[in-house]
């Protein structure tokens, strides 16, 4: 089974009214701290249309998940770099886009960057009690 087939099989576990199951799956997996899997499932949606209207939007969310993958691996500076790339890609969209409160996401990014920079990249802010959560608007 190739990667796309594995993602399609995984996406069957997620549903949302009028929303691609891979998009819904991103948030479920992200909130379960399965950041690599969240990255993978959304990348499957992004790749065929990466130059489309939502190309930078999906890319920013993929980079956000990637930032947390780096935190899980104790790579603090690469994490900060991905937070900044995510911020840049997501700021191209309105405050509410594709049922996601991007203003809140930008605040989340700013908070994690602040924690990393305030500790001069010596302390990983990702802990068992300090975990990010994202959710779609109804």
C-alpha cells in the first residue's frame, strides 16, 4: 500500500459536514499530538493543488504541525523557523477561513514563538500539560 492509499484509509475515520475528511483528520490528529500524522494527512490534500487558492493556507497548517514535530524531537530552533513560515503563509488569509479561526491560530503561533525565544531556545515549551489545541468553527 502506497502513502496515498494509507492516507485515504486513515481519512475514512474522519468526517465533517461539507469538509474534506483529510482536513478534519488534521485537527483530530493534531489535537492528539500526532503532529507527524497531521502533517501527512493534510499534505495529501495540499499536494495536488498546492498552487491553488488554499495552497499557502494548507502549507501553513502543515508547517505548524511540523513545528510541533520538531519540538517533540527536541529541535527548538528548527521549530521556531517553521512557526515563522507558518505565520507568513497563514497571514495571507482572513481571520476566519475554511471554518478555522486564523486569528486564534496566529496567537497560538506567537505564544509558542515567545516561549521559545524567551528561554533562548534552551527550554522546550511542549510538555504533557502545555499542548496546543486547534478546532474548527461550526
